C-alpha cells in the first residue's frame, strides 16, 4: 500500500476484480488482443493509474487493459493508486472541482476530473505536493 498521501510512485499489485474500470469496453477487438497477449506472457504493460475513494479503487486509465486482465484470469496487476491528501485536492481543483461545494464526489466523477488533468500534469502535481 502507499506510504504517503497522494504518492504516485508506489505501485501496488491488486486483483483486477478489486479495481473499478473507468469506462466500458469500446473496442472489443482491442480487448481481445490484449487478453490473448496477457494469457501468453502476463501483464507487460504500464501500470494502471487509479484513485482511492473510500475503500474503492477507481481506475483513471486502462479500461481495456483491466477488462483483458480479468478475462485472462490474472491474479494481480500493477496499479499506481492515488490516495487523497493535499496534493490530490490541488489536482482536483485544477480540474475544476471545488471542495467548497460540500458534496462528496463519486469515484467515477473523480476519475473523470483527474483524467482531464492529464497523466503528465497529474504526476507533476503529485510529486510537488
């Protein structure tokens, strides 16, 4: 598990069943090709990026890879999990989310907010925070 809040450089190995995909499969042939590759050699792609919301892990990237890992029956996949702290709050606010609303965001909305920021900027903000 991550040692510091909003640490993006710690990779956890989680069951694919424990990660909520951001999107449904859009390209079935892409998912099938990824599944076939994973059945042959396992996971050899970059880690997923996800956010921890309560006790749920919501993927921000890699829906096709996640569904393929499930279909290939992989026991664990690498996931960079962002845990909410001051840096994550800054990231969300840079995406247009306001902590002043008082309404809790659901995991899917937070994933969408973070995805709009972009992975490079997200990594930069987390490391700065």
